[in-house]
């Protein structure tokens, strides 16, 4: 057919169409056509609705079938090991499940999330999900669902698979398929497996499935239109026109809406227009290529073909052009305008029915970029797995379940771990894996594998192997059994890693945890463990004797102020080294507290042997500290029965050692803990309770003061009083100061109790002032604990102001314990007190730490000579007594002297002859109550007559 003939046919057709339109103008025909079209559209709508519902149900069935099939391949045995909290992050089962879920998700394009969840404490919680930590959709184990409905409980409660209606949460809008996961052994639902589909993707899938239906409907609509149109064309050949319209509509529908790219190509060039009109390239082709038809018309397909694919394409095309083949298909890449590439599956075929000589052909393309990317990802995964296995710092394996652990596969890391090449272990060619396992672990390892396989549990065990060079290494093996369909174990798979370094760290940490850092000895925790272990071991063994020997070197701290902390620590270290030499199989040494050691003895014969050992310890310490003049106490406690309470035992041992310290006959005394000592401890606790009541109550609770007169030997008149604290408890009765004062100092209750004493003494001073006795002073004993408190001076001055007391009538007596303290700090405190007129005296001088050289450094007013030296005046001749020398030297240092404990006139006369300044004792008066003091002062005339002496 010539071009002229084609032009004439086209004119005839146009004339026929014009006549047809003139006919359609009849209203009856228009009405009939409209009704027909309405019916067609209604039926098409109903059909599409039915199709939508059908494809929706099919999509639900497919999603449910897919989800239920996936639950079958899930490692259910790992799910039961999960606890639903953060500890699962370190659980191998958790990581295994996470990898499985991620793999399931990655192979399902429409699935956005996969996860396992369960009910815990009434809440739905995540067990494991498919997302990487740190990503937007990641949910850690134990996270509670915050935006779910009741339908999520149905798989767990009813054991049924459900699919949710569209729902929204913080990540988007989803349709979820929920499948119960059963324990394969018990049949109990242990979790639910969920797959989340984006609503948009879900409906897009339905739309995608409906494309053929839509095309059909559209085609039917077009056909209906064509039928009406043809029916309206009563002129000309109705059947021919209707066929032509149908063919045209079908072609356009398929061409324009086809899901594949279609183009008519002339040789190697795209064409914009031809005998087929201007639609020579369909929209999908333009979309895939990323170019419009006009742009493609100016290009050759060879220009936009990827260079790596061009040669293969041209080779096939030349054969096609030469008539050797009628068409061909290949996968190739086209280059988009932005430089990106698109993978297509291209099919080239000839156009039939064309009589011209122009070489035109049909090009069909399908976008396979996503598929190629998936293939690439799978290849990358395989490559990574290969690289991982080849560079794994350990041994990955697959072996038979036999006693030799016969290897089927061994990774390259085998050589670094064992010293054997991988091929040496395959099928036990040179050596079996059993030969590498250190012999003492083989049977345990086999039994452990047997147990986990019987129960279908994951395997994890630590043991030692012996390498080819004979080196022993600690390894950890993690693996699992591979089972056949009949339940038979086909193989074992797993990995063996070197943990020698970790074991070394563990051993080091264990040593640090069980030993004292400074001394290197076992610490208290180690002793507690030993006591608990032996209590169980010897529970029914009454023949084996056990005992604790405690060494208390707490007095070594008194040297810190003078010689420094490093010196005292060195002494403790020397003691540790020396005492450690006395250890044996049944004697262990522990450093339980600062400056305290404990020997734990087992299996000794009798109490005599125990005492002999304690005396040996005492001699050893005396020899060690002979030049340092250090003393201490040794307490002994025999353990009875299954007593393992370390706190109670060490407390009793401490009490015994402190009791030994208080004995003065030796530097290191020994004291057995017994019932009497327990009674003494109970009494001390009762005294502490009484002192705590006094400290926390504004009432005196039995605390009161007595006042002993002090006489000035120059005037033979009372110049002051010493305030002496006394305690008369409702529960314990009268308590000597020698009993409750040391307890108060030991527990630091001396601070609040001492403040009550100061307040009471100031009140008495204020009363004396009101009676007219303004020159008499009152001395108060102050502990070094009180004196060295940072707020002592400020609080003392505050009380002086509140109670309106004259500071010059106040005397403070400090004990000799201040000589073990910082002289400069003590002097700063004393100086501030003396600045306001307070008199400072050193009490009980000459019996403790004091010496005249040290007294010289303290800026005090007076020395109170201890009763010990006054009593000596009755036992030795005056020429031999050193009391006069003490008085003389004190005067030379600018201090006045007060003799304590004066009991007769002979002592008084001697002290007068020696120039002593003041005296105090029962020869003058016993300690008096407040009213007795007022009466005494009235009798001596120190209180003027007529003064108010009332309280």
C-alpha cells in the first residue's frame, strides 16, 4: 500500500466519523447511550469492589500463610531462653533470633518490621525485633507496647492467628499479622510472632494485583464507549468501525497503561512519531529511562547504554538486524540523565504487518533494579560470611556427633587457635578434635553435649585445649545440634574462641577481690567465704576444732601525727610480712580491717596448742616492734558448731583483742573470749544506750556534777573547784566515771555529753557569781576528741555569752592524750582560749604520754600532778621522791602546779615545803554536791553574809 492510498483511506474514515457524530445528536440515542454507560459503570464499579475484596482476602490469606510458615523455621528453643529485659542483649539466643528476624525481613520486600512479643506482668513487651540498635524503629528487649489494641493479646490468650485492621503508632500506619508461637515440647504459647506491613504498601499490593482487572474494566469501559460510538455510527460499515475502535482502544489501553516499558525503535534510534502516531514510547518506558519521549527521540540507545553492557548488546542486535535471529532478550543497564543506572530486562522483537522498508522494531523493558540490588546484597552477605569465616579469631566448625568430634568443616582460624591446619582435622586426617581437648575436660564436655542435645538447648562451655606446640589455652565453645526430620542429630555446628586473656583477667580480678592491696594478705571477704564454707563442711564434724586469733595494732595510729602515715603503713606492712611466715596448711592469715590481722586455724589439738601459737605471735611482734615501742592486743575466739556469722565472730574477736590491749603487764597481751567478756560487752552496749539517751534528751537522764575543792596553799583558801561528771542510771544504777567516760570517748558520745557537762558547770558558775563569790573558778575536764572538733571554740564562746559567765573563772583540764596530737593545732586552740582569760591545765601529768620536753611546747597555765606521785610520798623518803623535782621544773617552765589526791597532812606539809601552788583531794574535801559547795563557801567566808544562795 502506497502512502497516497493510506492518505485516501484516512480521509474516508474521517468523513464517516463526521456523519456518525451528526447521528449521535438525536436525543433518544443520547439517552440510551447514557443509560447504557451508567449500567456499565455501575457493573464495573461492583466488579472492582468485588475484586478489591477478593484480592484483599487473598492478601490476608497469603500474609497469614507466610507468617505461619515463618514461625515454623524460627528457632523456638531460643525464644524460651529470653527473659524480656536488658540482660538479653548479652544473650547469644537473643542475637541468633535477631539475625533470623532480620533475614526474614530482608527477604520480604513489603514487610517493614518483624518481631516477637509476649505478656509480662500484664503488659505486652518486646522480646526481640529485626531492627538494628540505634535505628529509629529499634525496640530493646523488655520495652512495653505503648500503642497497641486488645487484638494483640488474642494470639497469646486464644492461640489463634489474627490480622489487625489498619492502626497508627509512632512509626506510621500498619497492618500486622500476629501468629502464636508454641513451645514444641509443651504445646504452650510462649510468644507471638508479628509482621508489620505499611498500610500504603499493603493497599499498593492490592492495587498492583488489581491492575489486570482495572485494565479489563477500563478496556470494557472503552469498549462500551466504542460500542456506543459504533452503534451511533449508523452510516458506513458498523461492524468494521466497531472493530477498529476496539482495536484502537485496546492498543492504547495496553500501550499507555502497561506495567512494562514499550517503545518503537528505528535501528539504533528512538523515534518520536511514525505511522502509529506520536505514541511510539509509552509512559512506563519514559519512567524507567528517566527521560521524556522528546528527549529520547534525540538519542541513540547506544549512547545511553552502560559501556560494560554495550558490546554484548550490539553483538545480539547485529545478528537481529542481519536476520539471523527474530529477537533476543538480555539484562543490561541504561544511564539516566542524573548519571545513575537502571537495570532492565530488555526484549527486542520485530514489528509485524509493516510493509515499508524502514527497519523498525519493538523494544520491551522491565525495571529489575530492585532485584539486582537484592542479588547484590545476597552476594555481599555471602562474601562477608566467607570473609568472616576466613578471618574469624577462632574455630568455626561442623562435625559429626561422635566421640572423636570428627570434623566436616573447619574455618581458617583453626591454625591460630590450635596450631593445626584446618585440613588436618577434616575427617580426622592427622588429628581429631578430641585429641586437642585437654584430657581432664573430655568426659565433661561429652556429657554436656549429650545433655543439651537431649533437651534441644544451645551449647556453651569453657574448657582447656592443648595446642600443637603443647601450650594450654582456655576456650569457650558455643554451638547447637542440627537435627534431621526424624529428630536424629545430623551434626554439630558452632564456634570455639580463645578466652585465655579473659581468664587471666578473671584470675587477676579474683586475686584483687580476695586480697588486701597493701599487705597482699587475704581480706575480710575471703575470711567470710572460708568461714561459710567450713561451717557447711564441718557441720556434723565435732572433732575438728576451729579458732580465730586476732591481732589488734590500732595503737600504731598514735605514731601517725609524729612520724607520718607512710611510716605507720610501713610498720603494718612489716607486721604482715612477718606474721605471714607463721602460716601453714591449717593456719591462714587475713587482713580484716585497718591495722587488724586474723589467723584462721583449723584442726588444732587443744586449747594449750592454741595458746602456744598466740604466745608465739606475741613474741614475734614484740621482737619486730622492739625499737618502735608499739603495743597491741591478741584476742582468741574458738568457733563452736556451724557458726559462720563473720560480723558476730569478728566483733567478739575485736572485743577480746581490745581487752588484751587494756592490760598493762606486756606490750602484747593475750585474751580469750569467754562468757564473762560477753557480759562485759553487753554491759558496754547498755552504757552506750544510756549515753545515747543523755545525748538526745534535754533532761539529765541521771547525769550530774560533783565539785571537789581546790585550795591555794599560799592563802590556805578555796580558790576553785573541779567539776566531776557522775552518772546514776535508772537501769544500771551508779556508774563510775572510769566506766562510762572511756565508753563515751570510744563512741564519740563524749561530744554531746561533754556539752551537757559544760552547760551544767556554767550554770553553777553563774550561781556562784550571783551569791557574790566572783573569784572562785571551776575547772572542766575536756577530752581531746572535744577539743579537736572544728566547732569546739565557737560553741564554747557561744555558751559563755548565753549563760553570762566570766571566762576568767573557767578552767579547762585536758588529758595527756593531746600529746599524741598535732602540737601546732593544739597550741592554736589553747591560745584562743587563753586570749579570753580561760585557764588551761594538763590533767594527771606524769603517767601517760607526757614529758617535760613536750610540755614545753604546749602553752598551758598549770600542771596537775597525778595522784600516783602524791601516794609515793608515803612510801619513799622525801629525798627519793621526784615530786619536788616535777614542781621545780614546772615552775621553771612558767607553770603553776596542782597536786591531786591529797589524803593526809604529811603530804600537805611536804608539798608546801616543795613550793606546790595548789592542792586537791579527800584531805581537803570529797567531791560535793552543789548545795554542799554553797554551804562550804558560806562556812569559809568566801560568800558574803546576806547574799542570795538560792537556786
